[in-house]
C-alpha cells in the first residue's frame, strides 16, 4: 500500500519490490494488514481521471480517441508521479538515504531522474535507477533541481535499508614492474596494504568513477615488489618532471657543475623556480631550452618509460623563448583526457616512481636501467648527489609529513590548481621504498583535502614497512614561502661542487 485518498475510501497499491504504483482500489475490497493510519495521503492521478478510478482490466474498454486543437507542448514529466530531479553538478547515487550507504553510481550535470519517493526524516529522495539492484537508489534532494511536487510521491520513513548483494569487481590495484619489466606477484601482506590504500582514496572521495580521482605507485626497493592504481591516467607533470631534467643534466655534465649551475639545480629542485629550470634545459639543449626538453623526453624513452614527456620549457614571467619548430604534442598509451594534463608536460605515477627507483639503483646498487642505458655518462656518485639534493627539500608536507621528522626523504613536489603530486624515496629502518602519488579535481583542488591524504597514505606505508616502530599519527607540516627561496651562496652549493660525493 503506497497511499490513501484523503477524500474517498480508496487505496493506492504498488508493486512490492519496486514500490511503483499500480492503481487505486476500493478500500472494502482489500484486507489491510498493519495500521492504515500510518499510510500517507496521496492525490496521485492515474491517467486523466479524477477523483481516482479503479484499475482497468483487460476487459475494460479503451478510452475513445479524441481530437484536440493544437496547443503549446507542455514540459514533459517523468513517470507516474510526474516528478523529476535534474542534477546541477556531480552527485553520488547511493543505496540508501545517507552518505554512509555505498554508492550505486554517479550522476553528472544535466542528468535527469524520475523521483519515486521521499524520505520523511532525511533530505533525500528516491529515484528510479535501473543500474542499481532493485532498480531504485537515493540522492540528496538539495543537490537536485526538483520539478513537480515530491509529496505526491511515496513517503518513506524507514531508517534501515538492506544493501545489495556483493558483486566482485575487477581488482583496481595492479602489481607493477619498472621500465617495462615483468611485475613480481604481490605477497599477501603487500596486497592487503595495496587494497587499504585504494580504499583510503575512495573514502576520501578520490574515485575514478568520478571526475575527482587519484593514482599511486609503491615499490619496495629491497624485494622489487611494486603495485599501482591509476597508472593508465596521464597527469600534468607539474614540477615532478624536474626529476627527469636533473637526471638528464647530470648525464650531460662531464665535470662537477659550476657555481651558477649548482645554484640553479637547488633552486629548481627545492624552490621549484621555473626560470632556473629553463636555464638547466638550455644547458641540456646546448643553448636551446626546447631542445633540452626534447632530450628529457628521449631520456624517458630510452629507459622504456613511454608515457611521460616534456616538450617545452616551463612558464615564466616575460616574453617566452620561441620554439625552434612547431610543437608536436605526443600521443601516448595513457589516457590523456581524464586529468586534463598539460599538453607539453605529462607523466604517470609508475613512470616517475620508476625513475626514482632507477636513481636509487644507480646510487647504491651500481646497476639498474640508468647504468645499463647511460653507464658511460652517468656515475653512481652523481646519482647519490642527485638524491642528496632532493633529500634537502624543505617542503615538509605531502608524503614526507607521514613519517617521523628525522626520516631521510628524497622527494620532489609539484602542484597546479587542479593537480597535486609528490614523488618520494624513503630511507627507513625497516627498508627503503618509493611512493609516487597524484590527486586531481577539476578546476581547483584544496590543500586542506589533499595534504592530509598524502600524509595518511605515507604513514600507512611507513607502518607497513616498519611494524616495530610505527608512526602513531600524522604530525605538523610546513611549506616554506617559495618567493623567499633562493640557494645563492648556500653551503649546499659547495656540496655540489665536490667532484666525489659519498652520501
């Protein structure tokens, strides 16, 4: 029983599974179980007759066709109740009237749904949603532009709703290799960590089914085990791609850097200063920053990393240097649409994470892809020096803030309005590892939402690797003012001038 007439002794009946109205029936013809006075009043009109009329049977004659004069076409209605809701943004569709219920799907701006009921306590409406088990789901009413009177639909007061039967979904987390190598199968504990981090991003509403999502890569540098999710997505390279610039610069140098170049290295990797970065690209490109950017892309390709690239200098104030030729924006195997990546500067989490793993192997393992590909032009001491630079990054936030303050972390940060990223190499008592993580939200991503998530992901990884010395909670973090960041005359410059570095 869906409703009762306030004026006549008639009851509105509906299907027991879907609550869709079937029609009106005279009250004395129904045996009622339960308190009829708790059934809401309804003035739903089935067809064009009023007051409500009995259901038509197969023996009932069909209404005679009539001819009507032309009239303006009325706004179409949806369903028997004539009530609909139009989405004005991006909205989660759930299995019950509250955010604690699992999501049944996602609606986007302009999507229109039939409203079949409203909750008498919570500001939620029930909609027809064939994709959900049972064909019904729920949306917050204040996120919809309602057309029609929702009080003509079914009033629902129950506060507990059964969940749909669990249906296994394809694994979101994948075992990963670096440089195109075959991935090692994940051990049970590492698979648990991978699933935990995946669910952590979902719980914070970074979900690939929506326009707000994230990606992550992790690698245990002792075992070589690695996993990732979101690696199919290309993100804006932001300043994270400056790691590749640094590697290409050291491959180019055949002697310790000059004072000016050493200063630019520090201002590039710690201050993220674009003007300094472009001067390094000019060194790589023999005086042309665009040629230097192309050389960085070639470095990626020679390492087997084919979905990351840089084809132009970074944006700076003033008149930009003209390109030596028309720019050709590479098409890669990654999804180059979803995260709205910069056309000239892109990466994936696995490839920037792989580059850090290659640096580690070069610095301490005397091997790996960097040595195999560039063994004659890059040395272990240079790889150690690059990690020394990144270990002095003063941005004590993002992934770094999830581990104890005295932990050595060689990392590069980067962000633009819609994308925040961090790639980091951790040296911890329980073992060394790499994390690369990107978060994206169209137009603007708030640091108040991204920074705590970076820290919590990092904390959980640290505790997995260091179960006997866990980090109990997050800690305070700091991001220095970039405008006052300048390493001219810094003791670190002297460090980079040394011909041998044994850090």
